[in-house]
C-alpha cells in the first residue's frame, strides 16, 4: 500500500509541473501576440499619424476642374425630348444642349400671347383714330366759339353804332323841320321824317337785341365747346385704358421666358463629363448633363489640421496615383480657413478614418493629363 501511495503521489507532482509549464507557455505567447499586434502598434486609436515628413507634407487629395463641375438641370415635371451632345464633347457658352417635351406647348402659348397683343394694338390704333378725331372736332368747335363768334359780335356792334348814328341823324332832321315855319313844310314831309325816326329806332332796338343774343350765345358756345373737348379727351383716355396693352406685353414676355426653359443651353464653356438623363426620361430628379472647363485643373488636398501650419502659399507639390501615367506637379494657390471632417480615406482598413482637415488647393501644371481623371483620389506631397 505504501508503494502504491508513493507512485500516485509522484504522478500528481508530475502533472502539476506540466500544468505550470503549459500556463507559462500560454502567458508568454499571449504577451508576445498583443505586444506585436497591429492594433497595439498603431497609434490610430489616439489620433491620426502626423504626415509631415522630411520630403514634405503628405495628404490625400482629389482632382477637380478649377471652376468646379456644373450640373445642368431642367425644370421638375417635364420630360427630355432631344439631347444634342454626348460625353466628351467640347461646348461653348450658350450652346444648345437639349430640348424638352413642353417646347411645342410653350411655342403655342407664345404664339397666342403674341396674337392677342397684335390684335389689341390694332384695336387701340382704331380707337385712337376715332378718339383723336372727336377731340379735334371739339377743338375746332372751341376755336370757332372763341375766335369766329367774336367777329360776329364785332360786326353786330358796328351795325348798332351805325343805326345809332342813323337814328340821331333822323331825329336832327325832324327837329329842323319842326323849327321851320309850318307854311314852308308840308304835313307829308313831317310824316315822312317821323317815320324815318321811328324806323331807325326800331332797327336799332332789333340790332341791340341781336347783339345781346350773340354775346350770350358766344359764352354758351365756348362753354359747350370746352365741355365737348373735355368729354372727347376723357373718352379717348378711357377707350385706350380699356385695351390692356401693358398686361398683354407682360403675358407675352412671360410666355417667351417659359419657352426659353424648354431649351437647355450651356451656362459656360467646357467639356461634357457625364450624361445623366436620356431622351424620354423625366427631368428635375437629376442633372441632364455635367460639364466643366477642364483647361485648368486643381488638386484639392485634405491636409491634417496639425500639419496645415507648415503649408505655404506658392509651395510646389507633387501629385501621384497609380492611375496617372506620370506624377503631376503643381503649386499651392489657396489655403482654406475652415477645419472640417475628411471626405477621402486611405485604402488600408487599419488606418484612421476620422480626421479633421483643411483643404489646400494646388494648381496643376499639366491640366491635359489631369482632365482625364476628374475626381481621381491622389496622394499629394507639398514641399516645406
């Protein structure tokens, strides 16, 4: 029994020694793994790795046209009828790019507005001719009342004066006959002279009455003529105001502007980068085409906020990418003032993804090469 107990005790000790040895190996292996793992070695958990190197400041960037990309759109709710350009075409400002299905409708609306305006103009011309004739007639009546009628008054006044003189002469002659002796003047002569006096008096009275009538009539005619002139002028003004020339002109202008929206033209010169809408498709949801002036290209570098202090205006830069036939060169022309979240990311999945960056613009010296790779992600090295 003692031998058996001693044998079991020895086995237990041996097993204990093996277990301790295995635990030591596992601990050593774990320490080695975690000490040399990429997560432990990478500083990404504490912040982005500084990109200032001996050769310069390194940052991710993208290639863009200097003036940016223009998205040419059409009004919502229409449909593309014709497209006159294709990708890669070089176009000029104002060049026709496309037409919409609404163009025939807008052309008809413009034709109707133009016809209404022309008809209104003809009606206005006729109304003016009639109204101006009435005004001229009233002006002539007023002129007659103010200038011709006074001449009749003057003639009548002259006749009254003449009759007054005739009456005075007849009375003098009668007085002379009365002063003569009766034997030298016959009764017949007295009667004739008395009749002459009476006739002159009656004629003078009638002439005076006509003169007063002419005076009163002349004032009335002037007043009536002025009233007719004012009425004719008011009728002309009202008739012309009833024809809405101004509103019809605005309607025509509105129709012409609406018609312009049915023809899509290039807002600037450039190259068609992409066609987004095809004939028959609805418009307004996305651009019809995207264009840009690629004769001047830039690289927009996203420089870490801690590194931008080392970037200087006018500094030279090298732009690289496996897609480029050779590295491009450029010069810093703009340093941004806003710190923002990065939009470009490293291909390495273990690299830090959330950076705070400042955009730096670099003018590219070889725009023809860069123009083939709009929006290409590149590596930018800016000289210190």
